[in-house]
């Protein structure tokens, strides 16, 4: 079982001239934007450092523990392997911006990597450990444009023009930002966008996914999701996703480091797992039951309660369980009757859709089992019929002479 870290061990000694940029490189650069380069890189594009220089200046141990997400330790290894490789070590990095603003409900970060042929890879960070980052994920379901999506578009419009060839990419919410930025950036920039990678990124509201602006960029989008995709199946993408195999289960398939790599591409399969299909039915069915007002009421209620814990990240919330629980219970009790009613109704819809999806899956499994039994029976009968004359000939007794 190999992943992107193994890929760097195997192919890190190959330059892009020897082996052109590929989809695995795309995921590596998308994952790179999760690293906190604060204090080393800035948004000023005159501030350019090679990846090796950045690695030599970055002290992972100094990064606040409450900011560390579950990929933190892997990201540390990733940056080291990239810095020591011929493929990425001398790659220039620039244009780093990181914004976390609870008041405006935005968590946004982006980084520009310059490939050997001067193509710019714009990497958008996905959701980090911050509570506001997760709040923005749910905002995508009822807002036409989130603050993070606006920042993603502005980043392209401010820093790039007709002189730049670009590849856009991101993992998780970063994949959504990459697509959104390409769709709504200045029209003169769009012809210079060569590819858009969304690695298990959530989709869009129907009015966006069905718009002419979105459809114009469809041919450039490469959507890659794991076999048990949860995030990547949310809402609508209008693009056929390729399904990559993962070495883990459940939500941990979302983690880039669990995706299986073979040579210079991913290992793919043809269909989602039964768990992935089940989750998709539940979430799509549930969201379809909620109009925009109810979605806003419910998600606002949930995250207002989380905010009441007086923690900025889930890590911090977990470290102060007693204090957080007390504040959360107090916030729940203080919810307005209207918000409590909306939350109860949403929970009812969720449970109903969970039950229906489970019954559908059981029915599908039963039918598949019956079909397999029927096919096995028919194959067995056909085999008997083919071999029967031969077996009867062996059993035939010799006739007595008269």
C-alpha cells in the first residue's frame, strides 16, 4: 500500500522535465497549503523562497498545538521529503495568505507554487481545526457565496493576469474554492487556467452548478474522491468523479495520506463503497428536506452552541471539556423556541432519511444476494447439463451378447 509520501521516496529524484506534472503532484501541492507558513511567507509576490528554504526556516514545534489538525504530523514529514527531493526542493513558493475571522465566518488560506515551466499552481487550503472553518463548510449549503469563496476569487483577480498559465487545486473545502475561483474570476484570466483539481471537495448549490459560468469550466475540472466519500458527495458538482482506493475506513478516507498511489497516478475503483452510498443517500435526502431558511437556522444554532464553549478550535474544546460542556449546555437552554423547533424538525428529517437509506441499502443488498444465488444456480445447472452425457456414458453397462 503506497501513498503520496511513498511517491516522494520513489519519484522525488525526477524533475518535472524528466516526468511531467501529474495528478499525484496535484494532491501533494494541494496538501502543502495546510502547512502554517505564517511569519515565513507573505502575500507579497516579491517575497519568494524555495521550498527547501522555507523548510529550513519553519519550526513545526513552535506552531500552537490548538491549531494542529489531524494531518499535522503527516504534513511535517511531507514538507521534509519535498525539501529533500529534486522534484520539489527548488520549487519557488510565494503569495501565502491565511485568514481566520470568526466575526465574518471565514477560514481561508492560499499559496502559489511555481513549476519548472513557470506555470503557477494555486493551492487553496481546506478546512482546518478551527470551529469557524467548519461553520463555513455548512454555510456553503445555503449561501450563494461565502466569505471564503469571495477571498478565493479575489486572490486570483489581484495576483494573476494574462501572462500567467495556472493550475488551481485544493483538498476538501479547498477544492470547492479552486472551482469557484475559476468560475467567477475575471474573464481574461480564465483562458490561462489549464486544470482545476478538486480532491474530495464539496459541491455547490444547484443555481451555481447549473449556471452557464460553471458549465463553461466543466472540461477543466478533475474531481477525485475516495471510495467512502462523505465531503466530496455533498451537494452538486455536475462532473463525474474518479474514485480512488484508500487504506483506511469511514471519514478517515478523506485524509490525503490514505489515498493509494501506483507509480504516477492513483489506484482507482469503479464504484463507491456501500457505506459511501448510504451516507450520500442520507445527506442528499436530508438537505433536500431543508429549505435555505431552515438550513441557516439549524447550522447557526449548532455553531452558536459550539462558539459558546469559548474555544476557537476543536482541539482547544477537547482540552477544556468541563468548561466547554457547561457553556454548551447553557447555550442550548438559551436557544429561542423557534430555533429549538427548527433543530428538532431537522433532526426528525435526518433520522427519517437515515432509516430510508438503510432500508434501501438492505433491499439492494438482498436483491444483489438473490441475483448472485440465481446466477450460481444457473451456472451449476449449465455445467451439469454440459457434462451429463459424458458421465452417463461412463456409467452405461456393456450389453450381453445374444
